[in-house]
């Protein structure tokens, strides 16, 4: 089945984000990790051992609030649940973790560390 333009753009954005994170010193462990509670765009490990769950959002422009506004409280909750499921399955609940966001808007990439604080 042919992929839609949106799917291609999303994959390109995630590849660009993963490349950026790796150049910054993170080690990408997984991309598009799926489970029954949701999907994690990128799972990485920082140099200090922190497990990093990265949500990638790409938008053509900042109209309608832009990429950041698309990460709703409901989306944050799904991310937290998927991350917890990942930690259980991979047996890494002992590792510290954080939630980062990579925003790609009008071609510009912005990486925000510790951008999402689920439940708080």
C-alpha cells in the first residue's frame, strides 16, 4: 500500500530528529516503537544514562498554534503510558527518564529537553 504524503513527511521529520539527536550525543535505541497504549517516536539514551522519550512534531507553519500546540494533555498521557510500558517490557524501570520534544516547523528544527512532565 502506498504511503501518504503525511506519512512520508512524518518519517522524514523523525529521521531528521534522530540524526540531530545522535549528533548531539544521544544513542537512538528505537524509532516508532508501538504497543497497545500508543507509540513512541524515538527512544534514546543520553550520555548520563537517562532514558529519553522523544515526541517529534512537524508542521508546515505556526498557524493554528504550530507544532508545540499539537501536543495536547491527552497526547502527553498516551506518551507517559507508552513510556511506562516500554520501561516494563525492556526491564529498565531503574533508569531515570525524561520526555523531550523535537519540533520541526517551516523547516526549522528545535529540540526541547524535558519538555513534557506527565502527571505534573
